[in-house]
């Protein structure tokens, strides 16, 4: 590859090693680009994406970016059940220096900062703590960003930057208690083993309030869906922050730092902020909007068995099903409208696998002649309902508008 | 129920008894019910694919290829929608000021011009 590298003087050696790789890596990427493609219905495009099977421990994924990896779950996966298989679970990394060798005997998780006894825990140490598990949706802050209008820069996801798993691990609270949190602690900050390519760039870190960290629900997971995490999903340890966006779910978790003041790091304070308004909504171009760190998720629902543009038959009994989640709490109702949101009727809810997870819903329709729309609307147990009009903000965060599926009736 | 666990017999594996039966219902976090079965964490060594995709040739493509691909592959940029010159300028300067990409002023201007030509939008927003 005739390619002049302008960073040779200023980037780290490991960054360069990870950069262009070897001849075999080049072959891998060539194969990936020659693979099948799919089309995402993003307004204004581009709509075409490669499908790739080239990532370790992953099945076929929608390739949004090779390096650092951004891989989207093909949407038909969500029709197969409420738990997203590990090998199809979406992937999102910020920085390209990602360890590709993890030794379970030498891996250490450190707990430090405003604590009585700093810890360096082996995986055996972590796994010896009381075990907990829960189902929870892990959703990128920018899931569905590609549907924003006007369009905004960022990972141009359709709706597949989300997944639901049974997470198993230990309570963050138990780990913090073992270190002994000192009086005056305010935040707990998390970092993984990934690093920026360029020296001086901000390492990816996120923090949450000390009370949140000790709520007994935030966990350090060592298994998802009964197996160890795929490396690109955060092996060996990943923070799980139920009900909160994925940006807080730090992968390859290796550092827990208790802070006695606010967290001024870029990734918490500046990046991943939303307008402090209902629905994180603002007008395009609006100035002087107060911004706050993104936090709890909001309800969403999707039809999964009928794609937009599907043909159905007039007078035929037609099953319609999908998934919903309540965001920061459980699903109360899912309702369906076939008259453009004039009237709604409840769908039947499937098994409750835990309030933070996906919930399947189903109903039956008998289409009349003419084109038809199916809208699904989730209300969570706090009474929060999906909005009829899409939100907008300059980062493309927190989309949760009521989705509409258009059907052709013949 | 806390369990004290030693390292697995095999080097490169850490074992714990894990219950794969899942506690359903609305309780958010539940102790794992019995029966428990073993799960062993295994060391892993993988290779992540790289990309040799380049930006389409044109005025400024050399500046883009030389400055941008060290940190990220081209696909992310090529998947972007049409954006205004101001939006492209903001993106490029975020890479420089926040993410510390060492890009000269001259190259930064060439990159903004290239991206605006490749994926420009005249709409006022964003």
C-alpha cells in the first residue's frame, strides 16, 4: 500500500501497529468490502452498508466503521426473541487502540481514589463476590441517528444500535464496599483498557453519581446470555448501568475511580450531552441551549415481523409483533394504531423478563384494501409515552418517536 | 451466597459457578437461583480487521488520506450524509482540538474543502 504516514512523529507505537496491520489484515478487509450489502432507509442517504462476518466472535453485522469498530445489529434479529445473541450484539468503540489479547490470569480491575483501601482485583476475586443477574437493554445514545432530519454528523445508525441481554456479574456496590468509600465521595469514574491513538487525546472515561453507583443495580458483568462477553463487547468485564444509555456501560472495565468532586473529563462533561429540555429536543440552529449529560433512556417500540413496504393481503388475518422497552423502567402498555394515530388499541404483552429488558408484544390485524400504516406506541410504568413527533438535537441522541411501518395491501 | 473461588486448573481460565437459569419477573436484580452450573472465563487472542479503503481521488484527497486514517477508517466518513461546510469544519476542528489529531492549518483547510465537495449541503442546518 503506497501510503505516506504523516503521524509517524507524533503517534504512539501501538497506534501505528494497529493502524494498517499486516498483509493478512489487508486481505481480511478486502474480503469484508466485497461481502454482501444491505440498505438502511436513511433520509438523503447514503443508504448502502456492507455486511461483514470478519469480526472475531461475531456473526453477520452491518459495517458502519471498521476501525475502531462500529457494528450494527441487522434488524431482523430483533424478531427472533427478546434476547439479542452475543454474536449479533451491536459494537461501538471510540478509540482504535483496543487490546486484542486478554489473559484472564493477569487481568486486573483496580479500585482507587477516595477509598480506604485501594484494590487490585483478579477476575477470580471479582467472581468470588455475590453473583447477580438481570436483563437490560444496552442502547447507544445515538441509536437511530441516521433518521434525524436535518441530518447530523456521527455514527449513521438505523435502529440496530441496541440489544438486550441477561447480564451476570457482581454489584458495583459490593466492590466499592470492599474498598471502603470515604466520606466526601461524589462520583465514580470508569475506564477500560482501550486508548486513543494520539498521545494527549482524552481517554474514554465515564462517571456516575456515588449514590447511583451504590444503588445495588449497577453491576460489573462477566457474562452476557450465559457466556463470556465477546472481546468487542467488552471482555472480560463490562459495566452495566440498567436503564441508562450505553455510553456509561464501559467496556473492558479495568479502572474504578472514586472522585471527591465533579468529573471534568471530556467524555462526561462535554461529549454525550443533551439539551436540558423535554425529550432532549431543540430547534436546528438554536443557540444558548443548556446542555446536561445524557442519562436515562426513554420508551421505544418497534414492529419486528413486517418490514416497511411489506405486502399483505386484504381481509387476511395478519399477525403483527414487535419489541418494546420502557427505558429507565418497565413497559406498561404497547398500543397499536392503523389509522394514523386517531385511535389506539392495546397489544398483548409477552413474558416479563425484567423491567429493563425488551418486552415482546403482539396483535392481529385484518387489513382493508388500500395502503396501510401500523404505528406502535409504548408507555412505560412511570407514565412516559413515546412522542408523536421526532425530537432533534445536534448530536442525534435519544430518538424515540413513534415508529410507523407502511404496508402495501393487495 | 458468596463463594470463594480459586483459579481454574487450566492456565488461562477463571472459573465460577454460574446459574444459567434466569430469574424472571419484575425484580431488577436477583440472586442467582440454583442449580448452578460452571462457567469458565477463557483467555482470548483475536485479530481485528483493518480497512484499506481510501477516500475517492480528487482535490484534497491526499490530505484526507494522510491525516484521517491513522485514527479511523474511511467508512465512517463516507457513510455521512451531506453536511454544510460549517458542519464539516466543526468536525475537522473537533478532531484537531479535542482529539489532538496533528493536522496542519493548510491540510485542515484542504480537508474541509474536500469533504464539502464530496458531501456538501447548502441547507442552513446543521
